[in-house]
C-alpha cells in the first residue's frame, strides 16, 4: 500500500530505463547484468583487511568482482522485473564511467536490427535527459560528465540464436546520478508545494 520512491544507485537508474523498455518491447524471461564499474572511494589502493576479502584488495591493479544490489532494487521499483535479473559488478581501475551489460532471454525471437530499431524508436529527444543513444565506437572517457543515466551503445548490441540478447550502455556514475538526485529533489519539492 506504500509507494516506493528510490534513486537507489547509478547502476539501478540506468538499468531501470533500459530494462523497462526492453521488457515492454521484447519481454525479459531471465537475464544477467554485469556492470564494469570504475573503482569507488571505499576501495583501498593497497591490499588491506576488509570484511569482503575481494574489496580489501588493491583497487589500482585488480579487477574485483563484487555483488551488486541493482537487480534487487530494480525489482522493488519495477515489480514486473522482480526475480528476472541477477547482477554482478566488476570493479576496474579507472577513474570514472561504467559500462552496464544487460544480457537476457527475450520472450520472442528478435535480431540486432530489431533491437536497435526499438532503441532508436523509443529513445529520442523526449528522453535525452535520462537515456541517450550512441552509434559511434567510443570508450569510457568519452562519457565523462554525461548527465544522462545511461547512453546505450548500439555498436555493442548482439543477438545469439534468436532469443539471447545483449545490450550495453555507458554511465557516468557520479555526474549522471547527481543529476537524477536533483530531479527527484525537485519532484519532491513540487509534491510538497502541491499539498500546501
């Protein structure tokens, strides 16, 4: 009976946008999310004690697998995707920008052309504050200070067989997330003003 309003995380914001779109258009039976995530401020530059043995390892020289709560948070905000996705984060020694990889079994056969066509059709000027498309062979540093929650990279879209789909998107995990926090704060202020 309660309404959940959550900004969760930078990854969850990006995953929610692309996950909801693809589920509505193709249906997501089950899927895996891998976030190649830049190192974060809770990681150490040298090996040291940490309750999570992997997070205690030196961030500047290691790829560090860590659990991600993005799929769980997504299921709370978008119940139709609850239990359909599992997520893993791979922390890598870069300063900023992460790559989200959503790989899933679609409910119906599809192709790269159809998936990219759906993305082109549904991501445009009306949504560019939140989600954008890239059709160029760019790398992580090209997305520094991008205010969108996700920039879907259509050059990385793949379909194996007819139902196994991979879609990837870039996100500035600090700047994009900060912009969503401002959006939510503004929305909450308007709700408060409307109730006075």
